[in-house]
C-alpha cells in the first residue's frame, strides 16, 4: 500500500509541477519485483500493481534497504542519530538497486492454497437410522454439541434443557 500511495503522490507531482524525472524508492524487494514482473498475481496485488504501473510508467523504481529508509527513522528509537542518519542515507541511496532476476515473486507464489467448498452436504446419512424419531434425537444432539462448542461455558446447554 505504501508503494500505491507513493505512486499516487508521484503522479500528482508530475501533473501539478510538471516534473519529468521522478525516482521512487521502496524497501520491499517483493513489491519491486511485482512491479517488474509480467506474471499473473493474485487479484488484490494485481490491482495495486496495475495502478502503480499506470501512474508511474515513466518513473524509476529503486531499492532502499530498510536500515537506510528515512521513513523508518522515527520508529527506530534513538533520536540523537537522526541528523547524521539523514546525511548517511542521502549519500548511500544511489548505491542500491534491485537485480533484474525475479526470485522473490517465485518464492511468494509458492503459498499453499486450500480449496474450501461451501454448500449443503449430507452431514447425517438418514439411511443409518431406523426411525424418524431417532434421527431427530441424533440431529438435536449434534446441534447441541455445535452450540456448546461455540458458546461460553456458563451459557452452554447441558442435561435435558
């Protein structure tokens, strides 16, 4: 999301101030690889990356290691080092770039996906019960167990209630 906000800001600066040369920095190598890749990504990521590409088609993206990221300075604790850190960061940022290979997208896309089916399934096979009355008792018992598992102990149904 930070890259999307940065892309929107860069686009606004380009249109408002007519800036021609904008460099955007990110400390997320995965995001930078997503921006470079032509592979199909998950829908949420794909929508964000498409917006970033559309807004920053003539901008340059570069990598900034987290420990050199000026946006993270205030969250690091020791405020006495901040002025010195800004000088170090500004001189060091031009050194960092991301390789053109795409290993990070491949690693991220190896996530496990589970197929979950929703719908009406036969939980209780009615052919296993000799009478309708027994089927109702078993069904009521199963519903009570489900209810008791979902509620606090003091509100559970016990006994003949």
